[in-house]
C-alpha cells in the first residue's frame, strides 16, 4: 500500500560543512525481476549495499520511487506536463497510469521504517535502526512491484508488449559534498545517481529480445542474439527489410509469448543506473569498434522493429563511429558493449542509460544517426561523468550536444542545415536560403530566437526553471555554441587536452560546474571569466562591431566597438576576393589597444586585403552579425546591398533581404484584390521590422492596402520590461458603396506596446500595456476622427484554465466640416475565464464586461457601448476586418459581428451612451463544433415620460456552431427577452437574419500587422 505519512523533518547538513572534501558514496545493487506481460507488471526483489564514504554518520537514506510519478496527475511529473500544455497524462485513465508498491524494507536483516515525502509520492526515506557510521556499510533489502504505465507519457512504459523499463527500482538519492539530493521524477529534468556495481537478473517469456545495461552473462542468450544477427543480415541481403513506415503501424501485432521463461543476468561496475528494453519483434544487428587509445574492442548492438527497419540497417555504423569519436576527443569508452534500441515510443528523440539507449521514431537516416550519436554520447556526459543533471543540465546535455555537432561536422565536412531536415528537398532548402547555412547554425538560430527577444535564460539553471523552448535553446544549443567558441579560441589540440583531462580526473565521479571551470582554466592557462561568469551564468549578449578605420602616423587601425555586455576574445579575419588570408584572435583580457572599455583600435596591414570580418567562421554566439564586416574600399564600407527573396528565409549575416509574396483579399466594395506583400520580417526577430501590402481592387478599380513599421527595444534582463515596441500602421480601403462610386477611409495609427518581463519565466501570467493614437478620415461625409487609447492586459495562458483581464481607456473626438466638435471619454473592463473540461479542449467560457462613459458629447451611436458586439458600421476605429462594413439587411454580410462590447449575438440596435454591463456564457459540447451560449446584461434607458433613467435587464440564449474552430463561428439566437423579441418584430428582422457570424483573422496574421485591440 502506498500511504502518505505526515511531515518528518530531516536535518540536511549545511552545504558549507560538506563543501570541504570530495567524497562519493558507493551503492551496489542486486535485483531479481520478473516481467508479467499480461498485467504489465514487474515483481522484483532488490538488495542494496550502501557504503558510506562520507565523513559523517547517516541515520536516514533518501530513496527515489520514480514509478510513482505516474500514479496521479498531481505528481511533480503530472504538474510539469500540464504546465507545459501537455494534457495526455492529466486526462489519462487509471489503466494507463503506473506506480510502485509492495515495499518492505529491511536493513541488515531487520525491518526498518520507510516514510514518504510529504508532497512527492516518488520520494521517500528509510530510517535506519542504527546509523551507518563514516566508512561503514549497510545491506538494505526490499521486494517491490511496478505497474508499468503507458509509454505515451514519459520514459518508463509499455506499448502493448514492448517494454521500456527505466527509472523503475527503489534507488538511494545522492549524498555528496552539498548534502542529500532527493528529487521527484520529471519529464523536463534528468537525474543524479550514485555509482556502484549492478547485478540484475531478468525473467521473462523466452521469445523476448532484450537490450540492457551491463554485460550479458548467459552464453545461451548470446548465441540466440548472434543467431538473430545472422537472420537479420540474411533478411537485409534478400531485401526483406525495406520498411520505412511512418504512419501505419502494421507490426503492432505481437507474436504470442512463450510459455517457458528465461532468466538473463547482466552485470556492470562503475555505473549509476540500469535500464532494460524487451520486445518480441526485435531484429538484431551486431558490430564492433576498435577504441583509438587503448585499442580495446567494444561490441555494438542494434535492436529494432520493422517500423524503420531500412534506416536501422545502418545503425551499427553510427554506433561504431560515435564510440570512436567520443573516445578520441574525450577518452576511451570504459565498458564492453553499447546497445541502441528502437523504442517505438510515441514521441521522437531518444533517452540515454549506461550502455543502452532508446531511440524514438526518426523519419530519416540523418535523424537516426544524429539521435543515436547524441544518446550514445551520453555514456560520457551523464554515464561516465556523472554530474547532477537536474541542477546543472548543461554539463550533460550541453557538452554532449557540442560533441554530437562536432561529430557531424567531422564526419560530413561541409554539412549544412539541410541535414537537419532529412526529407526536405534540396530545392526547397535553397529557396528558403537554408542550404548555405552550416550545420552548427541550428544552435545559433535556436539561441537567437529567444535571445533576440529578451526571452532567453542563462545556461546555469536548474532544469525545472526553464521554459520548454529555453530548455532546448539554452541548455543544449547555447552550451554547444559557447563550447564551440572555446574550442575555436583554444584550438583543437589544447581544447581536447583540457576535455581529456576533465574526463580522466572526473570519470565515475560527480563533477560540479566549478570542477570543470577549475580544470579548464588551469589546463588552458587562460582567463575564462567571460565564459563561466558571463556566457554561462547570465544572459549577457555578445555584439562586436567594426565601425571604421583610423589612420595615425602612417599606420592604419581598425576601430572595433563592443556593443554587447561581454568582454570576450574575438577573431578577426582578413580577406582578399572572399578568401581568408589570415585570422587573428584578439584576447580581451590582455587587450593593449583599448581606448576605453567599449572601443578598441587594432593595428592592421591592409595590403592584399579587401574585406575584414569579425568571427568569419561563425564560432561566437553573436547577437547581431550585420555589423561584423567592413570593406577596405568603396563609399559604404559597412553597408550591405539589398537582396530580394520570395516568401521566407532566415536572417543571414551578410545580406539585407527584402521578402515578397503575392497576396489576395476581398471585401464588398473593393471586390477581389490582388497585391504584393513586401516585408523584412524574418527569423529571428529584428529590431526594425516593416511590411507594405499594396492591393489593387478589381471592384473599385483603386489601389488600397495597409502597412506597418515598428522598432523594438530590449532592455537588459534585469529590467522589468521585456520589449518596447514603437511603431505605426496605416490602412486604407473602401468601406461603402455610394451613389457615384465608393467611400474610402484612411487610418494612420502610431503606437507604443510594452511587454513586461516575467519574473518567473515559467509563469503563465503575462502583462502588457498598449497605447495608440488613431487618426481616421472617412471621405463620404468628410468625417474626421481622432482617438487615443490606453490598454492594460493581464493574461494567464495555462492550458486548462486560461484567463484574461483587460482594462481600456479611450478618449476621442469627431469633427465634421458642417457640424460641431464632438468628444467623449470612455473606459471598460473585460474579464474572460475558460475551463477546458476534456481531452479535446472543449470548454466552458465566461466573459464579464462593463463599459462606462465619463463624458459623451457625441451624437453618433457608433461610439456607444453596443449591447451586441460591434458590426462593421460600428467599428469606427477600423480595428477589425469586415467583409461588408456598411451593408444592411437583407445582405448577409451585415450579419458579421465582432465579439466585443456587450457580447450579445442577436443584431439588436440597443446601445448605451452612459454605461452597460453584461455576462456572456459559452458552453462547447463534447460533440465536435456544437455549443450553447447565454448572454445577460443591463443598461440604463432614458424614459421620456418620467424623465428618468430606468435599468433594462435583458437576456438571450442560443446555439453555437464552429465552422472552423477559432476562426469562423456562427451564433443562432433561439430564446430572448420579450423586449428584444419585440424589437426584432418591429424591425421585421426574421429568424435567419438574427443569425450572426464572426471571423477571427488573427490566426491568419503571422506578423500581427492588424492590431486587433479590443473592445
Ligand atoms: Zn541528451
């Protein structure tokens, strides 16, 4: 039984006490486990020899019981998945969940008390009957049973009778210099475990093929695997393994399990985890690789199903090469075998364990190689160098990503980014400009995506503090970038010497970031403050610029400006006819030519040089490469020519690109429109962005269109502002058919947007401020209007219960040549809350609205708070897209509605020039696209007879139908207050004419050109 006991506090020794001397516990495991493939359970017995090498005696030992992470959606795993928008586990049934139970701990043969962590069911602690003294040891035993969860959720699981048995047994947490490290199991966030010897015996039906950590001790089973290897080779020869199926899954049928069981025994020393994978359908291929230093031989195994068999036929070559290069650069692989298993797990990617790795569906040979190399590489950065992955994930994922990228660059010289997109044709790659980007640049773009927007996070952070995007972009990609930078700066041989020393000193141990720093600084003899203090611990950016030349006393100096936040070494290359003549590294730590902190003069010889470039080889994480080069001749030495490109592309260091794409549009008055969109928006975000969208309307025979230009400012992260955007947009279309043609509007709107920085980057709360000024002229009656608006918006974007509060202020005036000056001041508050109740994200949403005029000297009902949302005519600030703005019944275009203001759906003419308050409820039924809605509201109406205001209470109820979810919605009013009903009877609005539709074009608006600010 699993019972949560009350809080039992355990003193953790202060880290300062422990920081003095390095020590490491030894934990040896012996496990006998039996698989039941009918009930998907494991029954096991475990013996743990715990040797206390610390200088302290211990009365408690923390344990991880990670299968309990799958016990409920309120576990740390469940909460993290939900926070990341993954609802599979939250809505999963009991059948697909998992847990560990039947524990009965004994220490040295005597029953011992075991308690669960007060908030994590997957952490517990064993209370020793007598403390284990410094240098002493205890023998801990327990039986346990694991219910294996569905593999769709995380790393432990089964898909039918295919088993991925990982993080599956009770295991002591690490006790090191810094104290105990108990941690709940997480998806985003890996592990930290003690080294020791594993001796694991697995019993299962005889026809399973198993890939596992450790050396297999059963000769009979080795013969069986060797036979399968031969069989697989025959099948390849006869071309029987040609499958590369990506969608259908014919081989999900499993052969029946043998009645007879077999017991396989695996042993390994100097490892800190044990995983195994079992499937009756596995093909087997075997190979061997000679290690570069010791010349020992390592056996490699590939175990795979039919699913991507044709790709896996080459897997051993990837395994062999990975082992060879990682050994060459870091130190020889110390074990005898490496196994890669085709995991058939739902998600792609892979997961590493000592000696064995599981690989998800990969889709292409290139992808399979990259994932295999990465996961095998973890044998070094995780397996042998057993760092604390949860607290310092960059030490394993980052250093490993650096190495796997180096592998691809070494093995496939000149490899470009297209390797990442196996299956994408070379022509397509070329048309988007991806073919001439080097393979490594994936790290740079991944980093820049958030670094440019001030949304990046430091490399040195705990795994659970990252947003999902930054976990990849910073931990994997930025780390790979900065270590490539270090390698370029130190040179390959010094760098390799440093990393090999790190490996030799820390293998089979628990290195901390400071240990790597000490070692690299010592071995390289360089000051690495810029790397460890700035690039790893902060989000400071690198941006060096060449600003010109200076001539002095017959000498020429290159003017360099450090526009970034980091003082780091950088390289300068001298080119002639685009060929690099030589490259120099400028070492900031000893830079002699500095004018001040941010400006440097570097003496150069311009003979036989026509261009100079900073970081020619793209080794540095430069935030802005457009200022990195200069020509020695010509008028605009640092400017780049403009290039035109179709549709999309990524930013290039050398080119100023203007993109173009044809666009089409339609409205009632301009008719079908054809235009050309011109823009410089690219990936990643730029400071200055603009777009121009001229159209020709075949209905109006006029040129119409819209455009936008804005500039982003990004204060350094310590500020509370993530991004300031200053810009302006312009639009002009026809909005009405009049006697002798069309009436046309023009809108010019400068704006300022402020995006506030989140204190906790994983928080779902975000707040913004927008200000804009709207100048609008309508030429039909020489109508001019101006309006200033200020909005504050607070949103919560969590997946199941998103919410938003918006406060708006608007002050404006209308002037007509033949009329009086009219002005108004109004304010509103809108709150929306949604509750998604099922896996399809069908939900119930509630919206509350209140609008109020402080002042209203206008005679136009357009300005009023509308009881329903705004129609085209009422959208006086031209914020939204209407296909027939001024159409009237019976034209169905007049039934287009913007869901704002009072939010009623029936096309009532009721509005208020003083105040209005409403509530809108929408219920989406679990039947796709169908729903119900109900609106209630109140507004004052002036009664002439009694000369006073009377409050009117109104309601309506109707049906809702999504033509395209979140894009086109249709509302059918069915039942309403008698006052509304009599209004429609009086106005002769038929049932069909009461139906309204909404079109939300935000989804079709990639550059957020149309600032649809409500209400
Ligand atoms: Zn990894």
